[in-house]
C-alpha cells in the first residue's frame, strides 16, 4: 500500500503564506506552518568517476550537470531505465541517469517570511533558490533554512534482509 502525501505552499485564511500537507485522495489540506513562503527541492545524481567509460548524461544546464531542480530545463528523463541492483556493475551507464534509483542526495530549501510587515519598512529580498528566481526587498523579514540529506546504502547490491530460515 502506498500513501500519497503532497506538500505545497499556499496562502492561509489571512493571506499569509503557509506550508500545507495533503494526504491521500480526500483533498483536505492541513496547514503545517504559517510563514513558509517557499519550498524547493533539488535532487543530486552521482556523476560518473573521472575516466569512466559510462559517463552518462545529467541535466544539461545550471552550473553542475548532476543536480535536477536547479532550473526549469533540468527535468529527469522519465524513460530512463533503472539499474539492475543485482546484475549491473557499479560503473554501468544506467547508474548515471536521472532515474530516481540513482538519487544520491536531496536538498530541501525553505524560505520563511514574517507574518507582519516590518515596523521600519525595511524587509529582506526574496532569495533565488533552486529554479525560483528572487526579487527585490519588500517589507517582510525572511530566513532561509537548508538541509541536504544523503541517501544511504546506494552501493548495496545484495538483499538487505537476512534470511531468517524457515
């Protein structure tokens, strides 16, 4: 059974941006945190080592070519074939594609915004994060929170569950 969970940013009842979560098919979003103005995710695919015969192709834009989500053009190829975790070598071309099985880390970026305008009318600019452009300062204070989480056990090619007999 798979549970669908969707996170998104929208304005709440007072017009303050907030982070919401929508679970399942009910379409009944829950407000998690007020003052969250932006949520951006990027996905890093492990590039092939130098001199590899299986260099593969990452997204072709935005500085590094192995991070999806840095610009609008960097969308993973949905037709990319997953690596065979038993039979493919560590350096096969299938391990250097935009397939979700090749994700090496996920970067989560949150921009929080004060719910009220600053009394001195000096605010912070909206920063450029991932594929969302920034814009000039307005009258709201902002903070950026960034977390990079690496995916574990990516070189495992054996069954991870031990045989318990039986």
